[in-house]
C-alpha cells in the first residue's frame, strides 16, 4: 500500500469543497423508510455500463496477476485471493501509485460533489468530473428541469457505505466500479412551488453504482465518471 498522498484525493476534496453543501437530486434505487421499496430512475440516463476509453488497443487485460509482497494490501476492500483482489493487483501493476483506500476516500468526495453540482446546475464542475456521454446526459436533464421551472430541495444526510465492486483495465484506461449507499431528504417542486416528487420530511436510502476511469500513466490525477446505474 502506498504511504504518500494520492493526488487524486486532493483533487476530489478540493472539488467537493468548492461545490459546498447545496442541494441535489439523485439517481438509483430509492427506498422510503415507511413504505415498500420503489425504484425511481434519476432523469439523466447515463451510460448503463462501463464504456471503453479511446485507445488503439481496446483489449481487456486478463493476465494473471503476479504475487504481491503484502497480502493485506486489500484488507477491508476485497477478500484475499478473490477475483476483485486479483483485479486490483493488476491495476497496481499497471499503475503502481494506485491506492484503494485513497481512491475510496476520494470517491466519497466525488460522489457528493457530482450530485450537488447536478442540483445547482453547475455545468462547469460537472464538465471536469464527467465523461462526455455522462455530461451530456446530466446537462440535458438540467436544461429540461430549468425549462419547466422545477427546483430540487435535497439535504445530504451522509454515506453509509462505499465499496469497490469491480476493477478492469481496458486498453490504456483503468475503470473502477463503486457502489454507494447514501441517505438523503429530497423533494422536487414545480414552477408553482408545489411538491411533485419526494418529501421534505422523509429520509430515503439511495443505492448507486458508478464507474470511474483514468488513463494509465496520465499526469492528470483526476478520475472521471463514465457510467451510472441503479444498484440491484
């Protein structure tokens, strides 16, 4: 495990601080505490599956990972000898600076920064954090909301769990899929101020699966969101 600071964490945290604690809407499976679970999709329909980053070689690397010196490298992240642990080993072989715990810490900040930016219509922040396809989906939804005069009131309660679900190398790109379990209070109002979705007095659970990507060896430490889907 790397002992130094991962620059990606700093980038994530700075972006989160810049956006602040403003309101945002969400994607994924939403479950009200006092009702049966219901599935509500976030208006931006982003890429449902990880997409391949531009590369002259789009082959998924499946070579067997070499034995690592520290078998506890992925403790708390992946079970020893699991397929996920082996996949993360391959990521480290390709990008030695990768640190799973630093990545998850940055992922927490990135998750909040992105959804807050969506709520406030902060296209500039979204452009820096999203792939082109996801950015177009999100900004399309923002424009639709603005044209209808709708506003979103959301209080971010917190993240219960953040875990890596998958790791792949596609061509020259590293793709890490993360599951987020968050809690929030959210309501959408129409142009007249009437609530048309959600409630201002109920905490709901939100389950999201997001995939982030970064080019191997890139000097830019930032990861970009390339796919979103609701957790099953």
